[in-house]
C-alpha cells in the first residue's frame, strides 16, 4: 500500500509562501511620511519588516534602540509589521532574513536619482528588488532632517509626526540645549 506523503503543517506552508518586504531607513525619528509607506506596504505584503539601518551620510539624534522603541510604539496597530535593526549592508540583512523585496517611499522626482542608484546597486549585489511607492501628496515635503531643523528653532511640527514622537523629539532637543 502506498502511503500519501504527510502534509506539512499549515504554519510551514504559510512561512514558505509568505510575501515579506523590508522598509529600510534611518527613522531618526519616524514621521507621518514613513508611516504612510509602512501602512501601505503592510497592505500589500504578508509581513513588513521596518528595519533601522545606519546611513553613513547622516548624524543621528536618537540611538538605534530609541528609534526601535519609537517605531514599535507607532506601528503596533498593524499586526503584520515587525521592527528590527541591522548594522551593515541592507542586502546582507535581506539575505539573512530571506527577504527579496525592499519597499521605499519617493517624495518627489528629486529623490529618484539617489534611490535609483541604491536600488540598482542592491539589485546588482544580491538580486533583491526595490519597489517604489510615491508618498501621499500631503507628505511630499516631509523629511526627518527637516522636521528636526524646524523643531530646533521652535517651529510647529505637530502635524508631521505622531504626538508621542513629537514629545520625544522636543525632549531630546531641549536636553541638548
Ligand atoms: O532614511 P534614509 O537615511 O534615507 O535610509 C537610507 C538607508 C539607511 C536605507 C541606506 O543608507 C542603507 O541602506 N544603508 C545601509 C548600508 C547599505 O546597504 N549601503 C549601500 C546602499 S546601496
């Protein structure tokens, strides 16, 4: 009598066919623009990993652990979003995690040149594909660096990032003065 092969448990099937993507960034700190992209990516993929990576061109205001904590707080409403960090090349993280898609947000055409270069480099290094999503128009001017600069000089940033993050940003800036 031939025995039918045992069916793998559903959990294994789910893992095998799960569509996972990474949303990498500095997130120093996370803004409404980031959250727009993360939420929309979470609607397209089974799991989205929001990964804090180091951008050598930028000096950070918050440590990696602080950025992770803030991201966890503001993404907790999406069950398929997880938060992680990595020191090193993004493609090495993707390889280690078995992730084949990177999702990035584009605010304007001016973002394209740098993002295109990174996407092509990452593709060449590893075959990992980068998918671009345009931010909602109301976020097209939004950048963590600009938010920090405006807040430093007392400008109102309350509509640009979640209230909890704004509080932490203002606290950090006042600690520095
Ligand atoms: O939010 P940012 O600063 O625009 O994000 C840029 C980031 C962190 C995603 C990018 O600098 C990055 O991927 N850094 C990790 C190191 C790496 O892989 N560098 C080669 C890029 S082709």
